[in-house]
C-alpha cells in the first residue's frame, strides 16, 4: 500500500520520518539537529537555498530539519499542501492572520466563543494594524451570514469545538457561506485534532494548532503549527524569517514524538471524557454538564454529524455557589490537578474566569455563556471512575 493510502493512524506513526533520513543507514527515531546554521557546499547552492528555489537549510530561523519533519507530518495528517511550525499556538494564530494578508481597513470575522487570548490578540495587536474585528455566534448561521453580508470581512477565524463550552460549529455550511462572500477561512483545530476532523478537507484555507496540547500530549514542549493551501506558503515562511517565532529543534522532536501516540492517547481521553460526563450528569450534583455527545448539549446533533462517537476530551461543569463555590471545589480536589492547559496525560481543572477568559469583560463572558461557576475539566488517561469520584467528592 502506498503512503497516500495509509490510514491516519499509520500516518501518525510514520509521517515526517523521511525528512531526516540519511541513506543508506538511518535511525528509527528521527534525529535532532540543534545547529543554528548549516554549511552549504557552494555559494551558488547557498544562493538557491536562500531564495527558496532549491530545498535545503541555511539558518535555523529559515528552517531546520527536525522542525520541518514535524511540520511536514502535520501537513500530511491534515491533508494540507504546506505546513509551518511555530514557537507556540498563539504564534501560529498570529502567523495565520499574517498569511491571510490582512491590510489596514480590512475586517476580520471572529467567533464570539474563541479562546480568550485569541480574542485579545485581534482586539489589541491586530487592531493597532488597522484591522477591525467583528464578532458573531458561529453556531447561528443566520448571524454569520449577516456579518458576512454587512461587513465583507477578508477572513474569519473560529474553533471547531469552542473553549470552554464545547459548542460545535456546522463547518461545511460556514465554509459555503464564506466562499460565497469571498472570505478566507481559518480554523483552530486544537481541541479536535485531525482524528476528529480535518478542516482543510472541508474547505478551510488555513488550520492552526496549539501543538502544546494534544499533539505533544505530555506537557513538556510548547509549540504551534499552521497548515494550509500552497498559495499561503510564501507568507507563512516570510513570517518566520521576519518575526522569528521559530520552534526549537528539541521541542519539535518532542512534539513529533507525541504524534506517534496521539491516536491511542486521544481516543482513550475522548472515551474517558464521555464516561466522566455521563457519570457526573447522573449524579445531579451540578447545575449543568457540558459535553458535545450528551443529548442536552445545544450542539449535540452537529457534534454527532461531524464526529460520530468522538466528542473530544474536555468536560465543562457549572458549579453552584459562584466564585467561592468554585474555589472551594478546586481546593477539595485530590487527583485532578489545577493548571491552565489541556491535552496532558493528567486530568486538569481550569477556571476560565481567572485564566483563559480573565481579560474578557463580564458582559462578554455572559454573551459566551461563561458564568462564575464555569469550570473546565481537561480529561487525561487515568481511570475515568477515579476522576469522576474525585470530582464528586470535591463537591462536598
């Protein structure tokens, strides 16, 4: 069977390994190239490498074999034409907006349910560049179309599953609307990974990941990646050369290693999350449980249509008692840790009010549906009943 016909699970193990092979012998584990520069055999060849007409390496800010191996693997997994790795997920988002060639006076359409820092990036840094942000509820197709018709944005940016209330968008319909209005589509696929959905296959122009999360999976390497159509290749690489948000080779190696176990890790985490969500819902101890595969989730049918039996690895709770109730709940946890991330092998709790969405106004959080009792649980690889028991005892 040729590589083009390999399953996604097989590609996770093998994609990108060929970038760092040295014939006739090569290590089964891809090598790490920590060098900041690379000698080239002739000035003529260096000239070609620097201008990009011949593949190769010259300076680490322009490219590194270890980093390229990881980026190439991600492009394969997302069925994209180009992939470029960055130093963090936020750098990947910034790079994607740069690749969309936004100019002063252009408008950017954002999902109201984006990660708080993504909204902050648009409202601070990109506003200074003269880009006006417009916000809409991406689970409401009428609202999205109205925003497109009235504002004519040059690009839109949304998450396939929102953070933290796990709203799932009807991506195919949104892409169809975007195409009819000439709007570029940028999708954050961090919470879903290519195992749940490949946005580029559904028509997205650019796809971003915080590789720090599920791709790396062990909480020991920070990075990001942007994949997309080849028309964006020049600006994606230009961003790295000019802004220098490059991923280090050691981090790239760890993230690439993480891909090899992504399928077994993420599938287990998703199964655990469903088990935990059902157990907690049955307890009737919470004001509300958010999980896309639960029948009472507002986007349950959309989640089933796009993801089937995988609902992601995050469960969000509404804790009674407001901020004081949440603080006491977190202090009562024994097994579940408290940290501002998702995707690790450990189950971790986050309070959006003081972490992911602390810079949003109370009115903005109310519009999103985030309350003083909203708590996000990023599910790990532990026994799900141990996790559920710890959460329930923390409600005492």
